[in-house]
């Protein structure tokens, strides 16, 4: 029972870490493309919608995260009038989703191995 509790708490921590990674990558993306006004607020909005796309995609089908996440990133980015082409926005969204999920999954697998659940 104790290991289940640790695993659930660890899982919640990794969900927060996933959002943090998405936010960090979105902020770096905005800064790289010359956005200087309200970068943190814009990164938060961009990360929130991208994270929502990832979450819904993971619930439906795991591969859906790689479709809905970049799509949510693209749609939100269009609202910010960033000087990025449509194709570049989609590829950047795909890269942010892939990097965030890969880092989080690697960390979570290490955590599960550490507690003996994997």
C-alpha cells in the first residue's frame, strides 16, 4: 500500500514537472522569436493550452498527444501574432511536446525503478 501511495504522489509530481517543462520550452521559444512583452504571461497561456492538448491526447490515444499538443500550440501561437510561419509553429510545437514527454517519461521510469515498481 505504501508503494502505491508513493507512486501516485510521484506521478503527480511528474505531471507538474511535465507542465513546467512545457512552460520552459514555450518561454524559450517566445524569447528566441523576439517576443519581449509579457513573456511569462504569454508562455503560461501557450503552455496551458499545449499541456491541455497533450493531456487530452494522452487520454484518447497516446499518439494523440503528438497531434493535439502541437495543434494546441499552433492555435494559441496564432493568437499571439508571433513572427513564425505556420509550418515552423507546428514543428516547434511537435518538438516541445516530444522533448517534454521524453524527459518526463524518462524521469518517471527512473522513479518507478527506484521504488521497485518497475
